[in-house]
């Protein structure tokens, strides 16, 4: 099964290797252990968001609210840490808020039948607005807390965010491949009516999927705030596009019904290596945006040619 | 315990179902005996699908009672229906393409071979294999459904039904997409189910099949139950008479036209000694073969939808290589595809738009579309083909299968094409509408149009074709004259893959 999925994503894997080779030729600092670990740490935030996005997109939906939600959960968590109690309270509040907003997305999409694109677009602005309101539009200055370990810590030389990314990768793969919930996620995207007639509680499953996406986004929000050592209400802009690009690069169909976490992981690394490589090469961020778009188009084209 | 056992496993009494403007079911009584195979027939719109949907919980009856083993039950949603042991296999197969066979079979009831939260993959695959083996199928439970053939998918659906310990299995046109040999496999599967005590409702337009497989037959007409009879006591002629409410003197009104010039010749570059396919004006050429023999691929290649490089095409004596349907249409080639809902029509658009899509460029004068002319052309086709519609602005979605098929045909007639490819033009439509399609075919060849007819209904193919080619493995392996050839001869050739 896994072999087959990897084979289906052969195109993007090929693209990843090609980009990696080009980068190591262009910069001798690229293919070093410290840089590779650095890349893994840099991609972890997008990877965790993209894992949730993969599930959402397999059901045939989309979640545009993740970028703003990264900011909102981060700001809320840090504000909550100022309250009496422990730093742990802050994390619980941040993750809980992510899950609640995700669930709210799911409920509005599943039960009120608002198209996912519209609903999560609306949530994107609501979450961003809320983040600006609770922080007065100002970053919450540097703070010191053991909680920063989430973003900066290391275990046996491996950054904590990378470990979290691997755990969530494993969890998501397990959900998709080894649980009834996973079957239902593919079923809803593949043939929603058939799923309903098979007794799948379609609305409930959709709600759960958006909840997971919100929760994963909350985890990313915690990592990012920990990394920055501050809460920025304007952070996370465009994260939703990076996550969607990673999912699509990984061969998941935007029409729903097919896709895998392994593909998404490859997609995440393609984007991560591009960002990292361009920085090593001192490419201006403005050109980086253009180059990233062009590479994505070529990667997807290559994939389609190979699938033919 | 068994003393109270009622005569019928399931009885539906006085079922009424209204749709806006139509009474789909009018106090219908329907009784199923324990362990029988019960055929359900009727023209399209007679109410068969509505009846099945009420049983499966997809629709609710407006009034009437349903009794299971003598006890009244209510079926309000698909879950309740399934809990009562009723399972449906729909016409449009309802499997999930990118899940493997085992996960499809146990979709929605995974807990039976694992838990509610975790799949036991190994046990699931073992159970799935066991179920499939009962139908002599050694499908790998780990293969993706998207990679299976239609017949294999159907076996998966049946295995799925069996895995749910179903008491009553409703099958809606299960044989429609299958070739003759695959139908035999299906029948074996159905007989296996019967031996296990499953009661089966079998809906089909192929009456010969009903005569072969069913114990009793119920006939619906215009939302009313006309009659239920033992299969042995009724013949096909009588079923047809009861279905349509009138006599149809012959099923296939074949008329021969004058054969004209050579329209199309297809030869295979790679294969030596292969028979070239030739179609002349005024001729119906049939294409027989199993599903997967390459008939649709050949048709789509001629039409430029999926060009096959290994074929050489010549049209009216000139070598052509259509790379897109648009090019093929310019040569004068039209195609009525296999799947009218997915490929033949744009369901949300109006009948007017559907009928005139291929010729919009001719109606466009550079600034606007000539709406008046467009309506004239569409109306002419509606009149000529006797398409039953309320207005040209009606959505194609709302038409019955037969009328939809006529719209697809009409779109090409309006375009005045020379060669028309008909891929399974009568699949899933009722006898009355089939008869009309045959007449349209007659009219077309009389006008000098050449027709390539693909059909899995051999009787139809033999009766309506002037010549028949048999395909196997992407190649044409034999040619027979139409009309006179015995069904067995062609069947033999198809199933052996050689003449």
C-alpha cells in the first residue's frame, strides 16, 4: 500500500530530489547536516498545518482559515500565560481555541452547508481581526517561559518542532490508513452520497476533520510563538497557501477522494528547500515569490506527465 | 419460534409516493417470499427506482405500510434500512475509488472486523478474501478500487452486501454495464447468495435475464403494480405487453438502407493480418466484445478524444488523424458516449443549449448568437425525435433516461454529421424508448449516415447491424454479417478471443 502511494507520487519525489541536487550544486552550505536539520525545523510549522489540510482536502473541502488561526492561537496562548496559573494553561487555551474554531468551521460547513471556501475565508478574516483586537494590533513583546522550548528546544540534537512534526505525521498516517475515520474521510471525498448511504455520518466526520485541522494549526501556532518568543498578530499570513501548495504538490486531488500524508510531506519539503536554498543564495524575497510559483507549476506539470 | 413465521419476508402495502406534479407510486403492494429472487420490471418512470429508494431509506413513502416478517417497521433513513438487513446495490456503483477493496467492503461497519477506532487490517483482508472467494473471485483485497474493472467492482459491491449479513439485497440494473460472460459470473454470485438464504430483488431491462434468474416477476406501469407472477408461468412477450400496456409487434424494427461510399477505414499499424474496420454510408456496423476489449477506446480514438497512435484512420479516402473531438466533428464525425450523464450531456444546462452546443460557432456571427435560429434548430430535433419536454428551457437533468439519450442524438443530427458512433445507446432505457432509438437509427442510415454501434446487448447488436466486428484485446478478430448470425457464434468468438 505504502509503496503504491509513493509510486503515485513519484513525480513530486523526483522533483524534490532534483531541486535538492540543484541546490547542493549551487551552494556548498546546502547539503550539510546542520542545514538539513535547519530545513526540517523550518518546514515543521507548515508540515503540521498541511497534515490537517490534507485530510480536509481529501474530503473535498478546503481550510483557508489556518494562517490567521496560527496568529490567533499564538496570541491567545501568550495572553493566557499572563493570567494566574501556569504556562501550561496558556498552551491548553491556545490548542483548545484552535480546536474550537476548527470545530466551528466544521459545523458551519457540514450542518449549515456553507461552502468550505466561503466559510473558511470568512473565518480567516474573523480570526485575524480577533488577533488584532486582543493584542491592540501590537506584538506582545518577548517573554521568557519554559514554554519556548516547544519552538526552540532540542532532544538528542533534534529540534522539538521536528519531533512534533514526525509525531503528527505518524498520527495522521495512522488515522488515514488504519482507522474507520480514515476510510470515511476518503469516502466523503470520493463519493459523498455513497458514503451517506453506507451509513457514514457525513456531517459528523466533516466536523471532526475541520476540528483536527484547527487543532493542528493551534500546535503550529504554539511552535511559532515559542520560536519567535513573542506573539505577533500579523504572523501566519499566506500560511494557508503554503499548506495548500504542499498538499497539491504531494498529489492530493483538490476534487477530494485521494491523497496521502507522504505526498504532502514531499510537497512540504519541496517548498521548504526552495525557501532555504533561495536564502542561502541571497535571492531577494520578491524574486523568491515568483520562483516559488514557477517551480510549483513545473512540479505539478512534471507529475502529470509522469502519470500519463 | 417458527410457528408465527409469516408467508412473506417483506410486504409493502398501499405505498404512495408523490413528487411535485407526479404520483410516482400509487398504492403499490409488493411482497417478497423468503429466499426468492424477485424480478422487478417496468419502463423508465414506472416507479421501480422510487420503490427501491423507499426500501433503502433514501426516500420516505407518503403513506402505506412496510412489514418485515409480519411486523410493521418504519424505514426513515439508510441506516434504519440497513439495520433491518436491507442492502442496495445501485446502478451507479457506490464504491470509494481510492480506498482498497477490503476497506470498501467494510465501509461503515468496520467494527465487525476490528474496533470503532482502529482497523484490524489483517483480519479485514482475510475476511474480504473469504467473501470474494465465495464468488470464485481471487481479487486482492489490497488493490485499489479505482484500478478494477466494472465487473470486479460489482463483485466487490456484492461481497460488501454479503458482509453486512443482509437479508434482502436490492439490485438495480446490475447487469447493465456487463458483457455476456460477466453476466454469467454475476448470476453465479446471485445463486450463491440465494443458497445462503438471501432474498434478492433484481431490477433489469434485460427481460431474457429475468426469465433465467428469477423465481417471480413483478411488473410496474405508471406507478401502479400491474401484476406479480411466477416466472415459469409468463413469457417475455407477455411481460412486455404488461409493461407497455400495448403490443409491440417486433423488438427490432431493422430496415436496410442503400449502401453508399466508404466513409471510414481504420487499420492497425502494429498488427499484421488484422481485419481493418470499414464503415460505409447507409450502414450500421456493430462492434461486439467484452468490457475492456477496447471497443470504447477505439470509438474514442476515432472521435479524437483519446488518439491512439497505433491506428491509421482514413475518412472519405483521405488519411486523417483527429487529435481532439473538435477536429473529428469538423470531419463530420459525431459520438454518443457510453455514459450519457457524465459525457453526453451537460445536465445543468437547458435542452436548448445541449442540443446546439456542437454548432454554436456556426450560430455565432461575431457579435452574438443567433437565438432565433438556435431555437429553430433545437425545436426541429425535438419534433423529429419526439423528445418529451415541457419547454426548451427545461434542464436536461429533469428528463428520463430515454429522452436524455434522444437529446444526445439530436445534438449530432442537428450538426449534420456523416458518421455517428453510438456507444451503448440503449443501456438503462426502457423498451418503448429503445424502440424509438432503433427507429431513429433506421432514419439515419436512410439519410446516408454511417453508424458504428457498440452494444453489450448481443441480440440488439445482431438485429440492428448490417455487419458485426468482434473485438478482443484491442484488435478486431472477426467479422460476421448482421441479422442472420447466431448469437452463440458471436458469443463463442467473444469469449474465446478467437474466431
